[in-house]
């Protein structure tokens, strides 16, 4: 009896569910590049929630070293872990630069650890544009936890808070001068604040200043925010950090989970509505419209949305 497309689809979903790393890698590539059958595969996935931990912070604070040390904690407890490292896009081929693959190469033969570098592809929020879909693939593949290390782009890097169950914000003692510029964005998203390289001068003073700053600017309950000092290169403070991560994971409220699911639905609905918009046609339309002395980008965008059926005329 010939195999129907639906049967082929169900086989793909079942094979992915077995968690074979080669299959997972191919599925991610398929979805990331919107290849044939990608949408059908995503539609076949069973909704599964897997705790997702975001690790973020400015460049150079030691996010990769923190992530590497946390992997050791997770695997020590026998947890199957997926790690997504968001790298800046290469200016030549738009792919990931793969720096994190070099730093974490000791885990590549570990059957409990799947590591994938993804390009940010110019996304302002420090994530890959298909990150929602990719994390859904990983959840379906049977991982116990998902770690995402963001690219590190400063105060605009807040998209991770719309995806992760909890956010670990990594800073260093020298970050003190940057708090004022970061606090309007990235400083408000942390659930755990890590002061890495805390053997440097001024670490204790910075931690005190950080606690005071967070107290006045966050809408979260300050007694629920954790502050931890680490020296990641020596794995000092990592066990404490891992314990804090696990404690927060066990306390994630249904309300927060539903809010994250709502954010995902919003992004997906937006992408579905925008996918039929021809970018080349938009370019030429804008080229002509911009010649009008009375051109206004907001009026132009609204007219395009109405013509494309993206927005009802009011």
C-alpha cells in the first residue's frame, strides 16, 4: 500500500520525538530555512512545555562560560539538555559565526547534550527569527530543559523575556557605568542577576549598587529576584546558580506560562498575515510613494496593510 503524505508526516513527527540528534538537527535546518514540509511538520507537533532558561547580558561578560558550566550541572543530574547559542550573523553568508561551538566542544559527544548555533540574522532582540518554532521542535524531541544564550546586544535584547520561563542576566563589576543605559530595557527582564568575574575589584560594591537599582525599577517582587556572584572560569558560584535556576523553574506560575504562550501566538499570527506581502513589490511601491512631497510613512504603511488585507479599513 502506498504511503500517503499524511503518513509520511506522522512518521517524521514520531522520528523527531525519539530525540535522535541527527534528526533534530535536520528538522531545525528545515524549519529555520522554511523548507518544503516545514509548516506541515510544525502543525503536527504535540504541544509540550519544556522549561526554557535564557542567558543574556552585554558582550564579554562570560555568558558562554556560564552556559558551559551550567551544562555540567544539568548533565551531572542526568538531565537531557538542548542548548541554542545565538551568534551574530556572518557578513558573508548570514550564518552563525559558531564561536560558542568552539568554546563548548567538550560536550559534543555527550548523549545528554545537543548544542546548536543559530544566526541572529539581523534580529534586533538578540534571537533567531524562527526561535519560537525551533524551541517547539526541541520540546517535542524529548529534552528536559532548553538553554538559550543570546547574542549580547545590550539594552535592546529583551525578546528573550517573551520566550523564556526565566532569564539569567549576566553582568560583571565593570558594568556599573552601563546600568543607567541598560535599565530601561534589559535590566527589567532578569529573574536571576549574576555578577560574573566577581574576583575583580569592586565586585561587592557593584552587587550592592545593583540590588538597590533593581529595587527601584522592576515591577517584579524583589524578594523573588536572586543575585549570585560567580567566577565561571573556576566554576565558583555555579552550583548556587544552578540551584536558583531549578528553584525558579519549579515555581513558574500558570499565568506566566500562558502569557508566554500568548506572545508566541501573537508572533505566529503576525508572521502568517505578513508572509504573502511581496517585499520587492513593497520596495517599488515605496520608491514611487516617497517621491511625493507629502509622503508620510505611517499613511503609506496603513494603505499597504489595507490593500493586502492585513488591516480592515476604518
